[in-house]
């Protein structure tokens, strides 16, 4: 390992690569991976239900074909049993003739039957033999006989049930159509439950992940989060095919548990690495990487349509997460002081440009979290409401790409045939990411030149979000409203999304866990929200009003709870 670090150090020195840019690049890819893992199953659920339906039909056809061959197999087995019993009867008779006192319940019966047959042939009549007393059965033997399985055969029915018993050939592995692979179980309601099960786990681990990243460093928290989610993504096709919907729900919740610490860990690392003068440009480009993740997942799902195998998308996404982890743990570190690749000049520059109240040294100073001060802070609740609005809009736009793939499959067309339409739907996500870069750089310029202070700059971006969202709802989400949504997303990432870093650099991970975790609440109730929005036009006005209120309450200044309280001073 030291040899590899030495070579990498020489490589970075030769290229004059700034380590803060390297860390931001890996953090951006981490969020791309997180969004790809989150949307991978969402884009494939309809195809999974379709394939389960086809699998059930094929197995039913195989069962019927095997049943047609069953009479011949039954007659063969019956003839074989008759011949075997005849041979055994001859052996028993021979044994009883020479051993009449043999300790066998069949010996006496065989001797008597033999004498009766001899007398009958000689012309004598004989009373019929008494039936031989059968050995007494114990309670255990009766229980075993009662629980023994009875053979059953498929009924000729026009429909297909969730579970069908199939004739079992003695030399073949039995096939059955079970609830695991039947499309009758993969209903729309079940698909919705699978989708929202991710957010149950996702919301739970936000705050614990942020605290762990602040205390022990964001490197291993972020790395473990993406690696675990990637491995479970690779296992998803196997669990879908053999576990059924309930297993998939549990899997999705576990993936959400592992993925929850992603944004808090990234925020904790950005607070340590990114100077205040570059916060708008670098941090907005990283935190808006979810837009690139949506584009990437749409492309992967689209190109796998021609492969006729939805599992390919899971293998691509899961493998990408593992490759990212291998590079991340070698190159990136939680703090500049821990990195062996950073030059001393860059390290000193970062220390001099980060927030003055930021704790850069390891210690027990951040043992106490001012929970009450945080939860009573009005800007935090404004930030939570804004995150809810953003996640709601982002999921709606992602569903448009998902619906486009479903339409392609329904028409039987290749992804290449509708590439122009796909690009037109993906373009707003790419423009939103580019708009976040532009608005972030503009924010840094306003602050560094003293034109506006930090709070005024963040509120300016929030007002842009309010105006853009209002125009978006006025145009009733038509094609002419898309430019307004792009501007809203760009201003959001350069303003509201950066507030945890502005308000509390020491607790950026915890603050991001609170705001982003609760902001994911629309993912749990998205079907209900969509129905309300369709039935009541006033919902759009309420949402625009919430943006207006949030814009007036946010603050970009360092809050009082950012001051660290040593453990010894705890009362």
C-alpha cells in the first residue's frame, strides 16, 4: 500500500491535480451511484411483472404437456410393481416352505394358502382362511400416515391461479407455478409498496449516518453505504426470481437503510474539504449529481430493452458501485490532514479558507449535539419544507422517463428508434445540473465581491426558485414550463441545498440528515400526492406559497448551535 500511495502521489504531483477536486469528483459519482441504485428497480418493475406472467404461462404449458404423458408412465409403473410383487411372493413362499417357524407375519399365511391350494387341486373343500391379524399401529405411525402427501393433478381450467400443483415425473425435477413467479401477485398495488419500501429505510439512517460521519469521518461511512447498496443491487435479480414480492420489499428497505447516510456523509466531507469561496460552484455540482444519476439510469434501462433481460441493468449499476468503492478508498480521505496525496500548499489554503468555527482537529469536542436548538430553529424547518418540494418535483420528472420506456416496450420499438424523444426528455435533467454550476459560480461571485452577503445570496436563489415554480404551475406543466423547472432546480442546488454547510459546518452531516431525511417524506406518500394534485388544482398554488414562505425564512449565516460544546462542559 505505501508503494501504491507513493506512485499515486507522484502521479498527482506531475499532473498538478488538486485533491479537493478529486474528492468532489468521487462525491459526485457517489450520488450518481446512489440515484442509479434507487431508480434501478423502479424502472424495471413493470418488466418484472411481465416476465413473471410469461414464466407462469410457460410453466403451465409444460405442466399440461407432462400430464398428457402421465397415463403411459402410470401404466409402466403399475406393470413394474405387479412384476416385483410376484417375485417377492415367490421368494416368501420358498422361505416359508423351509422355515415354517420363521418370525414373519407372512410365513404362516403363505403355508396355509399353499395347503389350501394343494387340497383344492386334490378335490377337497376347505374353509376359507381367516384374515391374518395385522400388526397394531402406534400413534406415531398413524400420525405419519395421516400427514403423508397425496398425489394431485392439475385441473383443466381456463384461467391460471397463483399456485398450481403439477404432475411430478419420477425422473424429473417437479415444476410448479408459485406466488414467487406468478403475475397475479405482482399487481400495481404491490409495485407501489415495493417502490415506497425503499424510503422507509432511507429516512431512518439519515441522522445516524450524519453523526457517524462527523465523529469517525465520512470516508468509510460513505464507502460502506455505496458498497453495501451495490452488492444488494447485484443480488436483486436472484431475489426477485426466487423470493417473491415480500422478499423484494424487504430487500428494498435494507437498500434504503444502507443508502440513507450518503448525503450526510458527503456533506460532512465537503465541509472539511471545500473552501467557502468555492462552496457555491463545487458543492452545488456535487449535490446536484442526482440529475446525472437519473439520466444514467434511463440510458441503462433503455439500452437493455433490446437485450430482453431486465437483470442486465442491475448488474451494470451494482458493478459500477463496486468499482467506485475500489477507487474511492484508495484516493479519498475524510480530512485534508489525513490525505497523503495533498500538497502542503493546498492543505494550508483549505485550512485558511474554510469556516473559522469549523473543527478540523480530531477530539471529543463534538460529542454533544444541540438537538433542542436545532429543532427550534425556523430556518431548518424552512429547509425541510423546501427539500420536500424539490423531491416531489424530481420524482415526477423521473416518472416521465420511466413512462417513456414503458411506451417503447408496449409498441415493440427499439430504444434507438425513439432516441430523439429520449434525449428531449433527458435534456432538462442535464440542463438542471449545468444550471446549478452556473448559479453556484454566480453565488460565489456575489459573495466574494461583497455585492451581497451569504444570506442575501441564498435568499436570492430561493426567490428565483419561487418565481420559477410559480411560472411552472401557471403553464400547467406544459412543454413551455420546462425552462422554468430547469431554472428552479439550478437555483435550488446553488441556494437551499447548500444551507446545511452554511448554517453549521461542524454539524453539516447531522443537519443534512435532518433536512434531507424528512425531505424524502414525499417518496412515501407520492401516489396520494399525485392523486390530490390531479383532483384539486389548488395544490399547485399551495406548493408555490410554501416556496414563498421558505424563501423568507432561510438563512445562510452560521447558527448558534454550530458552536461546539466539550463533553466536560455538559451539565
